[in-house]
C-alpha cells in the first residue's frame, strides 16, 4: 500500500498485538513506529526497563543483538526485542545530537500495565494517570475508567490533573469516552479525513462527572496518538491548562 502506517499482521503478530493492548507481555516496555527505513522508539512506557535505561522517543533502533534492523517493521523489531523476563537484549541506537551510536543492554521483565490509576494529592486535588487508552477490549477500558471515576468522586476534589505523559495511545472511542467526563455532550473532539476527502466529526456523546472541575493535563515527548487527541481537545476547547513538552505528533489513525 506504500503506507508506513499500514502493516500486514500474521496470526502470531495479531495475538502479540492484542496481548500488548491488554498490557501483558515480557519485554522492555516501549511502543515502536516504523519510519520506512528503520523502526524507532515512539514511547518508553513509564516505570519499565526502556525508560529506566534512558531510551527516548525518536531513538532509532539500528541493531538488536547485533542484527541489522534496516527495513524491519515495528512488529518485526518488537518480536526480536521481546523475550523471557530476566534475560537481556542489546540495542544499538542512533540519536539526534549524539556522537556515534549508543549501546544499551536492557534486562527484560514482565510488563503488566494498569491502564488507569489515581492518587489523592490533598488540598482538593487528584491526579489521574492514564498509561494507555487500551485494555482487553474497549468495554473493559470503559469499565476501568468508570471504576476510577467513582473512586475519585468519593475524594470529592475541586481540581483534577490528568497525566498522559508517556502514554502511547489506544482506542479512539476510549479517549472520546474519557473526554465526555470533562467536556459537554456534543463537543467536537476531532475530525477524521479519509483518502477520498470525506470528513467525519467525532464529538462527545455524554455529560460526565467532571464538567466543572478545574483541569490540568500533563504531556511530554512520549505522549502519542489518543493521548494527543485528549490534550488537543482540552486545549482547543479552552477547557483546561496543558502543561509539558511537545508531543510525538501522530496525526493518523489505524484500525485492525
């Protein structure tokens, strides 16, 4: 298709993709993207080996265990990087501004993500951390979000921080559901343009629990895709303050 964002997935790769969506796999904890020549780091997931080792968004994976990764898609590179927890993988990285290649030896571990967590910070403030907008299924993500919302309501905060730093994205419908907690029903979130030029507007479809709360969104250079939709919609609608670093800049959507 001559499209760097489209890949054919084998049966095994599809199973791996779904397992990663559920937040359960063994590896170094990063999302990848293929640039057409090499695969690079999209987002090192917070709290896991890739981030701890110092990998950054935009790092180009030149070799894995001495094997040249030129022309290898994100799925193919991920297959080489993954392995049993406790084993090591060696990455040769090209990084903008670095002199020569950088070598990393990273110990793999079991990646088991809680997509959403929250913390009562006191002084009427809670922080909701969304690590990814995915779960076993879209409904499972909805259910998890609803449980967190009910827990946050018990704390009765005046101010909400939504933290999507190092969030690689996930379900578009999932992020629109979450935005419905903060934006009035019928608010424009995003527009999708297909290859024929047809534009579909995506709007919130419910009035959630945090319509009047003061809101801050935290982003960084590892925030991608659905997390950029979230931050962008909050910013475009002047709903809250967006604080952090410029994000990945992913403006396309994939479907399986």
